[in-house]
């Protein structure tokens, strides 16, 4: 006796909402896995309905919300019956996403430093990270990498950090991509944070991109706003299309969620006297023979009154 065929939940077809497309540059076309999107002369998508598999990728990537999923009357009836039986039970893709991101907890801020002096943007991000951690109900941790930089842990506590992960070895005395990358990847794989923030400086941009590539996650650069949604996703707001619109980006399927923020974007928090936290010292190191770059000489520009710190300047 043949068993009755199981009815699958309809996936629908993508369609454009008239008047909403901003001709962003064919993002929807670029993500379609079945080549079901062509572009008109005006730069608007033409959906090949017969090819569409209802993957929703084009809908999610559209910065203007100009695409939606369309269902036939019969499909809507099937969806309604699913809702009556299963209520709001998540589908298999959502369950898999939840399993993948569940182990990750905590907000981290990378404390950028030079010769033992922390960059101002690191403390600005510590203040922003404190708000994110409170919203998520998790701890805020500072990540400090360098040589003889243990004193920065107390500063991190004063700006709101609950923990400080410290890697202090001579090989980290000067910033180089390889050793700092290996140290960050080691910490992330061991402790699994859900959010990692870095300053959008020369060092931060270099390190953040390398780390995100290694741990296979997303990175949003030059954010101007950070928030948390109902599913614990980091909502990352940044200018797009030359600053004409503001885009909110999220990395909902992978962890950690990484973002860089420019100096002076977030307010500087007030340090708290006598603040304390947990110092976690890691003995991680890397051999010089495994590093392809060498710092031969550091020439410090003493400058004087005419010297301008471009990275930290206010405009």
C-alpha cells in the first residue's frame, strides 16, 4: 500500500513591486542561483517566473525592498493549513541556522594599541559594545594583543568591559597582519563570540577583513549605527551608493558577526573609577619563522604643534 505523498510548503515566486526599484546595480541578478533574473534597460529586474525556485535570495539582498514573494491562491491555502497544524514552527532552514549560531555568545571589542597606548576608537566601541551586550544579555569582552600591554585591561574595565582577553608576547610588539590574524582566529575559535567590533582604522580594516575571511563570516565596514534585532542579529547601518541611502546589513546565518566603525562615530563613554573585571591571559604565540614580514625600523614623527593625527582628527 502506497503512503500518501507528503505535501510540501510552497516557496512561491519572486516578483518586483512597481515603483520601488532604485536600480542599485543588479544585486538581485548577481545572487540568483538559477539565472532567473534579467535586467531591463532602466536597470530594473525582469523575473523569469518559470525559472524561479523561491530561494528568496533576491528579496533579501534588495536594499530598497523592491522584491517580494508571490503565492497563488492554492498555495496560500496550503500555507494556511501548515500554519493551523504547525503554528509558528520554524522550517528546516531556520532550525539549521539556529543550531549553527547557538554556541556563539558574547560581544568582543578589539583594543587597537600602538606602543601600549590604546586608540580612542577602541574605547568608543567599548561603550557601544556595552549597550549591545546588555541588549543581548551577555558579557562584554576586550581583546588586547601586543607586548607588555597588560595595563590596558584595567582601562577596558573602566570603560565597561566585563572581561579582557590578553595575549602579550614580544612577537606582537609591532602590528603585522600574520601574527595578529593568528591570535584573533585562535581566540575566536576557542571562545566563540557572537559579535566582534573593530575600529575602521588602517590597522582595524586590515585585520578585520583577514579575520572574517579566515573564520568564514560576514564583515560590514564603516558602520554608523549598531543594534540588535529580535533574533539576536547585529543590525549594522552604513551609508550606501555614495551616501544617498542608509543600508542596514545583517549576517544572520554565520557567526561571529563582525563590523568596523570609524573614529568619532560612537560617543566616548565616561570611565568608571575602581571598575574591575576578569583578566584571561592566553599563552598563544607564533614563531618568527612563520611570519613573512619584518619590521626593520620604526621612525616616530615627533611633529610638534603642526602635527595632525589624520586618523583621529575631527572634521
